[in-house]
């Protein structure tokens, strides 16, 4: 009797491992591209290098479930196919027939598995635009040498009467949620309050009565990237192996930049940053501390100052509490005897589906739409409170969406999100003192908000440019208007010696 060969030989184990890894890669690539749409590789690389404590874990459950259910099942099916091919080979040989193809596959099954994994890697490269990103890392973009204005050496003149600033980052808030007639992509206007706020104040629409907002470009498509862009005038593009920002061993975050916070701090402003999650998520605490020395109010701070120590929902605490704490902090800041710059960040509208709080309406059939509508109402309620405050007249408010939502399954269902429709981040400037010299519909990026915010506060900027940003009140051409969408993104993604030396300098452990 012929001795039976063991099933789990080294060759068979290697074949199974290669097949499983290939399946993991394909599942992850397809999931990421479907869930997030066109992905920004700089965002992926950044999140791999910084702390994710405070992140809502439910956003990652889906991919883990898919990996460890579909992955093993697909691998088992593929192994079954290889076993079937081997049986066919054996039967044909026993019958004295040729079995060239089945014999080759059976004898080289490990090579077949390796080839499958190579195909999977190619799918990842295609789906996530990895190849293009890698190619760009061997270039040397000229955009910083051609366009960058160093805020450290720029002539920035503060007004005699300094105004307060309230800067509100609204998570994943885009103009798409408004109705089509107002520039949105929705059949109904889910954000009527916010639409009226933007159109009734300044959103750089040229007075056409429609919403306008910022175009998220490379290095600005996630929260931290957008925050850096709007305060430093540059995208956040992290070279592989360069700066592991967010880790305790590093004390600096983009040390070559001179930001909005530093300009205001150097002009006597009191600075504060409020967020409902943990302050160290994505290295935000290091950035806000090293660039302006903001007082930071986060989940842990309020656990020590009145919030129950075990209270935790969504990413920390919901936006209803963020606004209530903001009112308390603003009341205190307004009495400090200095101009203040107060920055706050909402979170309820984060993907997936947002956080439905007790204030959310039941107007729409899906949760995310109701959460978005709730965010609009809560902002209006906060502004209603603001206009009753004694510091109202001397305070400018900037309201921005940090980036378009990453929930592309949701936005794909918006009826007018097609035929070249461009999803833009929400933008509104209230109570600014600057006037548009040449009112027109502007194409701009988050980087333009840096000099624009200073101008809204009454600061004068010689040349109207800081970083890669342009003062939108000035009428000067933005880099998006100059280069166009595709060329600008290519230039920003391409590695730059100038960017590396200016932005990173030398970090010390």
C-alpha cells in the first residue's frame, strides 16, 4: 500500500499563507477604495505614524470582520480548487491521458500562490494609487520654490484694534449636503441654517447666491492635514522614514513653519483649542503646543473638571457638550483683558453614519442625514447665543469643514453628485473687517484660509500670500486657479527637497 503523504508540508503551508495574504490585500484595497473613494496616500502614511488613541473603533470593525471572514473562506476555496486540480491530474495520469496544465499547476502550486499575491499587490497599487505616489517620491517639486512665501519673513502688520477670533472646524462638513440650487448635491437642503449663514456672510462666491467652499487637495484630505493647511498654509505630506510626529520621542511638529497661532500669540492673543476627543489624536496636541502654545481642553481635561470620569460616547463626548463647554470657555476668555483666538472642533458628523445625539431630528430615513441636519441646527443655536454676548461685535468667526466626508457610500447616493460635481468643504466668514477687492467666485484650497483669516481680523499682509495660501479678499490668484486641479495635486504629492528642509528641520530625541 502506497504511503500517504502528509497534508501540511512546508510547501502546502507556504501556498496557504501566500493565498491568504493575497486575499487580505485585495479585500483591504477594495474596502478602502469603496469606503473612502479616491484615497490620499499621504493620509494613510500619516495615520500609520501617529497615535490613534481616541479614535472611534467602530470605524475599523468592518474591515476586520471582512478580513477574517472572507479572507479565510476565499483561501479555503482557492486551496480546494488546487486540490481539485490535483485530483484531475491524478485521474488523467491513471487513465494514461496527458495532464500538462493540471500537472504544472499541481507541481508549482506555491509559485501559483506567489503569482496570485503579486496580482493582489498590483490591485492594491492600482486601487490606492500607490504606484503614482511612489513615482512622485523620486521627483523634486518646484511648487515651493516658485510659490511659497515664508510667513517668518513676510511683513504682517496687526491692526491697532485687535479683534477676537472664533475658528470652528466642523467634521466632514461639505456643501454637498445643501440642495442643488444652492450649489449642493442633495435633493433636500439638509443644512438650511448653515446655507443661510454662508450665503448671508462671506463664502467667496462672488455674490451669486450659491454656496462655495474649499477644494481638498493632496495633504489636506483628513482632519490633521486640513488643520495644518488652514493654519500653516502648506499641506501635510510626510516622507516615509522622516518625521515620526506624534511620538513622545519627538518634540517638534513641522518646526519650519510659522503658523496662524504663532502670529496671533506674538501679537498678544490668548489662545485656546477645544476638542471632544483625546488631544493627542494624530499629534494635534504637539502641533497646537509647539505652534502657539494653545491652552488645550479635551476629554481628559473635562473628566477632571465636571464631566463624569467614566463618560465616553463616540470619540469622547458629543458636540452638544462641545458647544456648551465652548460657551463657558469663551465667557472666561472674554474677561481676560486680551484679544483671544478660540479654536474648536466638532466630531458628531464623522464617518461612518455619525453620532446620533438626543438633539438629532428624525426627518430623514438614514442616520447620517439626521446627524448632518443636527449639526447645522446646533451651529445656529451657538451663533444665536454668540450674538447676545458683549464681545460679539469685536469678534470674527470662521466656520469651515475640515474635509469632505470619507463616507463615500453615503455621498454616492446624493442625487446630484455626478457629472463632474465637485464636493467642497463648507466655508463661511462672519463679522470680518476685510472687503473683497474684486468679488468673484473663487477656486481655493484650505491653505488659503491662513492669510484670509488674518485679513478678516484686520491684519495687513504685504503681497497677500503666506505659505502657499492667498488672501482671498485681495483678488490675487490662488495656486488652484493658477495650476488647475490635476497639476496642483501632482505638484503637491511630488517630493520636494525644499519642503523637507523647510518643514522638518532637525528633530531631536
